[in-house]
C-alpha cells in the first residue's frame, strides 16, 4: 500500500526542513528506503571515535566503508558528516565541540538542530565498534534509492516518447551501468599480477640502478642494509636511558634533511634550544658543553655558530616540534600541518612511552603504548612518510611494551654502548646497532663510533 508523505516530515528536529530529500523525484509517491536510526548511529560513532584513544580505529574503519555525505537520507546528517570530515582533514580531533564549532563557522549549526542534536546522535550509539556496520546499512539504503532514481529516469524517458530506440537503449544501459558500479561493497577487482609486471620491472630497475633509495640514516652500512628510509614504514630505535638514542635519531633526521627530505622532529624530552645546540655541535664540530655553560664558547666556536646559520639552518627542511602536551593527537595534528604546508617525508618521535593517549580504567599500559604505535604506523601510511619512533628499554635490556611496537615496525634497532657499564671496556667509544627486525633484509649487528661530546654518531674509521 502506498501513501504520499511530504519530505519535510523526515527532516531532523529543528533543521533542514523542506526541499527534496536524497532520492526524492517527481512521481515518487512512497517513502524512499532509509534508516534514520542507523544514520544517527554513524554520525554518533564518528564523533565518539574521532579523537585519539582506544576506539579511534573505528573512525577509520567507518570511513573505509566508502560512506559519503550524499548517502544519508536526512540533509542534516549530510551536513554534519561533511563537517566531521572537514575537522578530520584539518588534523583536529573530532568531538561534539569541534564539530559544532565547524558547523557554526559555516552558519549551519542551527539548521542541523544545534549542539543538542549532535549529543542526540552520540547517545543513539550502542557502541562505536559497530559503526562500520551502521555505515553499511546507510549505504545499502542509499543504493536502493539510487536504483529507484535510475528506474524513474528510464520510465520518464520512455513515457516522454522522446528519441529513437537507440537513444532509449543507451539510456537504459547507462543507468544500469551506474547502478551496478554504485553497489555498496562492490569494488573494482584488484589488478592481476600480469598487469603489475611492467611496473614491477620498472621499480626493480630503479632499485638496481640506485634510483629508488630511501632517505639516508646517515650511516653507510645501515643505509646499504635497508636501502634507506622508505615512506609508509616505521623504524624503532630502542635503548636504555643515557645511551644516546635521541642523538642517533637527531643525526638521522639531519642527514635525511640534508638529502632533501622534509623532516619533523617531535621531542617530548628536549626543548627546541637543546635540539638546536645538539645540531650545531654535530654539524659544526663544536663541543656541546661549550654551548651549555656560561663563557666557555670560544671566538672560533662563535664563528662556526654564525656560519651555520646561512650554510645549514636557514636552508635545512627540518622542523622542530615541542608540544605543550604529550598526546598523540598533538603530534598527529602537527605532522598533518607540516604535510599540508611543505610535505612531510620523515617524522621522528622521541619517545613512545612519553606519548599520551586517552585511557579508560580497564586500559593497560601495554594497550596504551600499542595505540600510540598503531597510530604512528597509520600516520606513516596516510601521509606517505617514514617514522622513526624511539623506545625506552628496561634495565634488563627488554623493550617496554615491546610486542605491539615490534609488530608495527619494519626495522627495529637496539642501541648498545659497551662502555656505559664498563668504563675500562676495550671497545670504549664504539656503539652497536643491533638490527633485531628487518623486513628489507637480514638482521645483524653494525658498529658505529660515538663522539657524544660533539653530539654525534658516525661511521667507524
């Protein structure tokens, strides 16, 4: 039984009333397929999972269903979805406050029902873990509406008696093709290996001829072993306190930047001034303590500092970020800002265990660190950059919360200095880079030299 129901009866409370809803065409006399509860639940799930925390992965999973604003039946939900995506694209956490602020900027908050309606959507969510399922329901309803729209276009054209038989056939074929192509969950078939072969050979030629090396770490043996730092991968540098992992990572960051890589170094331990002192010491052969103690820097040292300005610092594509807080969201937002401004090839995070994530009472420390590790891995993929993540080792030499960190890493480097515990060691000044995991080749131990009074590690000899 069919009944004619005005479209505005289906609008959000207090917003977007009147006009044609998605799927509403002339002659369309029945209520189009839709599920407003599922739409509210998708919006609410996106808001609940849009900030760093244990449920943050559901945000990406919802968007990975392919849902778009146009697939919501209620115009208010389309507007809110666009605002959520805009907040996320800007690198900001998604929550009722940030979404409401974005809607206010656009003059759309009142039209969607105000801040209270955002909270209504949040309260409608049984669990954000089901967000992808709710999104598939919304997409399925939207697909049915699109089928009805295509069928109506065919009927209207057929009733009009316009065109000849070939034109009718063309329209039918076009509409049916669009219906099939728009089926939710129906993706283009993955490429066959035969289609990938020529690109594979071209990449292989680039690798063999040295045209596809990643950004350098700055150590010959390490660069040869790994072919450099590749985008979308994570290197974990693990060491006990005081061994020099921050210095090693900073050396690598400067080497990558000198090679043209756009780098962001995020330190939760050292200030920007301390990082600048370390870079100046390493690049200018200036003893680090000369810059940290009053009246010790010599005229020659001052001359080197002044020369480093135009020769290095003013041309080096290296940004230093010291967040006010220590959250993953802060680091992510800064990295996205760098990517938007100039691009980003390398992100260094010093260090994992200091990064904060939203925790519930039932969240263990290992789960929290795993969330940080997974977040950085996802960020490297999304931004197409390499990530160096530093990790603290326990006194027994084991990486804290190691399982998740190792799983996400492509390369794990454990840094050991034989002379830390034994000042009389015959290997004083040597540092072992123990490659515990290497997705690009063998594991082994490489040895470099430590010149920590210059805040620098370098190749032996």
